[in-house]
C-alpha cells in the first residue's frame, strides 16, 4: 500500500484539494498536524487510526524521527496511510524529509500538493503576491529557523536587494528581528509591509505597516481586522 503525503491547505478545510479529500476519506491511518482544518478529521472513515503529530513551539507531540518511523511502520504493514500536513508538504513542511525516510525504507509514497499559506493568506487579505508592473518575482522565506543554529541559512543581503514580494512564513514571533535584519542589509525602511495572522480562518487578522517606528520605538501600522 502507498503512503500519501497530502497538503491540507492553509487552514480553511474547504481549501483542501479534491484528491486530498478523497484520500482522507479512504485512509486507514491518518497522521495529522495541528495546522490542518480540524473538520477534516471528521472526514476520515470509521475505524481509521488517528495519529496526532502536532508540533507546537513549546511542545512536540512527536519528534520528526518518530513521525518518520510511524509512517514507515504503517506503510510496511500495507495500510493506506495519509500524512495530512498544513499547507503544502514541501513548503517548509518537512515533507521532503518524510519522503526520504519512506524511500530509504522501500515504502511507496505519493505527494499530493496543497495550497500554501504563502499565497493563500495574502490573497485572503486582498494582497496579490505578484502583479503585472508591480511585482514580477516572489520569494518565500522561513521566518523561524531551527533554534540553536550557529549561522543563518538566509541570505539577508540578497533579500534586501530583491525586487519583488517577500513572504516570510511562521514569522510573527520574530517580526522585529526580521525587519531589523532586512534594514541592516540595506532594505528601505519605508518598504510597505503587512502581517497576516490565522490566514483563511474566521479569525484572520491583517496589520499593514512600514518598519518605521514612532517616537517611542513602536512599529506603526493599520489593523484591518478579520479577512473574508
């Protein structure tokens, strides 16, 4: 049987692909992340084994190694396994690592792409990430590198000169350091910016701003409240 690495989309359960939903409804084992639409769990068939592989900043239900081992174990047992991941499996979703583990163990797998929040959250906020005559390039960057790394893998000098849209994922907690790094590398402090939290959900919130500070050093912005 095959292990399916399925992108659940950016949060709104209605944004999963037709193929992804079909597989959820056939799953014998469903290994899921915390960022999926919780309603999708109700689509799993009766008797399906639900495995919570949620990762929170302060607590991981399972380590990545344990998740990999779980997928391999159930895949080798011949079960139809769906690994349901928020967004797209290969966009900062560690789906590549899981695919490598499955391949090394000889377990067949299939990748079912999902809609990444990198384009969906801005779209729900009314922000096109590309637009003719305005932005012909798009860069997607992690806003949360692995803690304890001695050096960053992000080339801030290149990003500061990038003539297009920069999208940082999982960056709300590091907003100030991201803005400071870009400015230190030469980014214009007056560059328009926006923060989108809880993208595609009823609680979506958007704040638009520039990195410039007020007299007390606080970032100035305009809260646009919930999205569509």
